C-alpha cells in the first residue's frame, strides 16, 4: 500500500473526520453558491454605483460592523465549548441556562452597539469623507444591530449538527440580496436602495438562524429555556466569562484589521480608491468561503475529542485536516489568483481595471489565511485562548504599524500588503506555539518514564 493510499484509508476510517466531511459538504455547497451570488451582487452594485458610490457603501458598512464588533461579545464559541461539555455529561438544565445566558448577551450587546453607532454617526460621518447624508446612511444600516441574535442561533444549530439549516439560511439571504440588488439596479434607485438592502440582509442574518435554533430546541423537548436562571450558568461553567472575553477579543483583534482598514484608508485616499479596495476584499472573501465551512464544521468535533482527553486522536484529526486544506489551497487557488485581474475587468467593467493589483495581493493573503484556518479552533479547543490572544495581538500591532506607511508608499495596494503580512505573522505564531506545546508534552512523557 502506497503512502497516499494509507493516508486515504486513515482518513476514511475516522468517524469524526467523516462526520466533519458530512457537515462540511453542506457548508461547502452553500458557500460555493453564496460566493457566486455574492460576486454577482458585487458586480451589479459596482455597475450601479461606480467606484465612488461603492466606496461610500463600503465605508458605511465598515463603520457599523466595527462598532458592532467592538461593543458586542458573540457567545457562540463559548456556548459550543461549554454546551458540548454539558450535553456530554447529560446535564440538560445546565445547557438550558447556558442558552438563556447567550440570548441575554446577544440582546444586551446588540442594544449597546446599535445605540453607540447611531449616537456617534453625526460626528464620524464627515470625518470619513461621507456626503451630507452620511449621518442618515449610518443610522439606517445601524438599526439592524438591535436585532442580532445570530450568535446564539449558530451555537445551537452547530452543537446539534444542523449545519444543513445554516447552509440553507445563508443561501436564502444571499439570493434575497441578489434579487434586491438587481431590482435596485434595474430601476436606478441609487445608493439609498443599496443601503436599505444592506439593512434587510443584516436583519435576515440576525434573526433567521435564531428562529430555526428555537425550532430545533423545541423538537428536542427544550421548551422552557427562558424560565431558567441565566445567572446560574456563570457559576456552573467555570471560566465561561474568561473564555467569552478571550475568544471575542481574539476575533476583535483579527477583525479590526479587516474592518478598520477601510476606515483608515478612507482618511488617506479618495472614495474611488476605497471602492477598488472593497472590490479586492469582496473578491477575496468569496475565496475565503471555501475554507470557512471546514472551520465551522470541525470546531464542535475537535472540542468533543479534547473534552474526552483523546489527545492523540485530536492531533491526528487536526494534522490530516490541515494537510488537506493546504493541498486544496495550493492546487486550486494559486492559478485562480493569478487570473483574477482579467476576471475583474471582464465582470465589473473597465473603470475597475485599476483594482487588479489590489485583488492579486489580497488573493495571496487569502491563500495564506486558508492554509492556517484550522489553527484558531484548534487552540480554542485546547483551552489556549490566552495564547491565541497574545499571538493575535502581535500580528495586529504589526498590521497597524505597517498599514499607513505601506498605503503612503503603494497606495491602496499597501492595505492588501498589510493583510498578507498579518496572516503570515499570525500563522507563524500559532505554528510555533503548537510546536513548543508538542515538545513540552514529549518532555513530560520522558520525565514520567
């Protein structure tokens, strides 16, 4: 038997890996459709608004999402970690109280984020280069923050392996956005229509997953969640608040580089250049959707394995999965990245040809990100949230230290270079930590002998 055949046999014989592939197949199919629908929506929006209008839309969306990300803690990662443990121990009451706590966290965070986003809009809008109606643009889009219960919905559906529901919901929202974009373009409704579309999309994202999570809980006999005492969930799940903060702080740090880039760029270049950068990011995000299903599907599985203390199996699943991701990224995305500039000019129009270099560099950043996409759930499953935060802090400091000099040197392309360097630094930090952890475990085994 060849090495490849042994590798294939090992993969197909692992029940966890097969379950991950099943869940990933739903998500992967959905993300392919969402990526395609998203690119079409981008093309329609770009042709309707032009580079400057697209840049304004990107600035408004980035501001609202930054405020949301900074002020609202998403509990889904903590709920999956502690919820899986509660169900493994058959502690239904503990699980119910955990879900109620998650709902309350979502509601409180959404109210805080929405209120602050609207309160600061009058001050922020002119400083971001938005037109006179910029304040109203922000207020409209920020309304969706008050009804964002998606994190709790995601946690419940993923814990119960209902990745199919999430996939169908996400595809529905993508189809809805495309239909609305086509109508806005066809009737020449202008930027207000596209801002309203952004609001509708955000509301659908924030509510639908939660509704289906409630349906799933009801099917399993979990009817009385809101009658439980959420306060008890904190004492029953030791370390929950710390894990909630660290897992979110890590995401905040990582997404700050993905959201603040547009805001900082808006202060350094004109809206048209911001529009070019938005095209690069949206195109790259379409590629990112090929890796996100894996991260979403594998986290509950490796969390269960680590909770059972099966360290060797944990390492085996992580290593095999990472190997496959690297091979897919290398074989598929490199040639696509090299041809993206021509694709960009064909679909978006000649006025977006100047965005070609941005798209190419951003695509390289995505390839690096995909190669290490499993490292985040790996460290979280191990309870190494503090270490993950430290690594992300280092990468984030480097990102912001280099961002302005790179933009001043290379224009908007410098923003894409900053993302590439961030991903390289972050992945290297995670790999170094995991290597040191494996060396420490080996040393402990030798000393025990």
